[in-house]
């Protein structure tokens, strides 16, 4: 089983596909769920603690907008944990866009430079491209399994 970072990080479609293949998708939904269930947080959905902006400083400088640091406090640990990644470019909002271009750029930069296998795809626009995308993801995930077994 491989821990795979997914980008956009809240894509239920990619998370489901990875889980069906027996891998762990590293997605926002699980991180947010932990925060909501945390007894330290008094009023969800204001699910931020005083430590979160400080955690975000590990990934983004103090000069970047606070929203980027706040998002990176959640996304950054997912990137740290990732053993592989799948990045889908040009995805519509419904596929899982988090709506912050600077966070997207920083996250993808960190994933690319981490030295892990990264599959980069373009969001499909028709049925044939969709089949091709799913096949590429399945081939990528299968190659991760083979590499893990060889270790």
C-alpha cells in the first residue's frame, strides 16, 4: 500500500479510485475530519487553532498571504507523508479545486521537488480521454506496487 498525494487535494474521484486499488489517498477530507472532531476546536467550521498558522510557516514564508499559510498547515503534512502523487491540471471546481492559485502553485512545486513518483495529467474533456486518464492512473498505481515489492 502506497500513500498517494492527490491534487486537487479534495478530489473524491481520485481518492475513491486509489482506495479501490488498495492505496491510501492523502486528501483534505480526512484532515478536515480530524480537525472537526478535535475537542480543542470550539466552533467548527472555524476549524483552526492558534498553532495552525505557525505550522504553515514550515511551507510558506511569513510574507505570503495568511490564507496560503493556513491552507499549507493542512496540505503541507499531506505532502510530507506522500510516497507518490497524482496531479490533475485544468480541473474544474467540481473535480476538487481548492480555489487558491498560490496554494496550488506552491503545493505542486513541493510535490514535484520532493523526489517521489508524480503522475501529471490534464483533465479529460471527452469519454476517450477519460478512459485514457483512468488507465494511466491504474498503470501508475500498479507500477508503485511493483516498486514497493522490489524493495
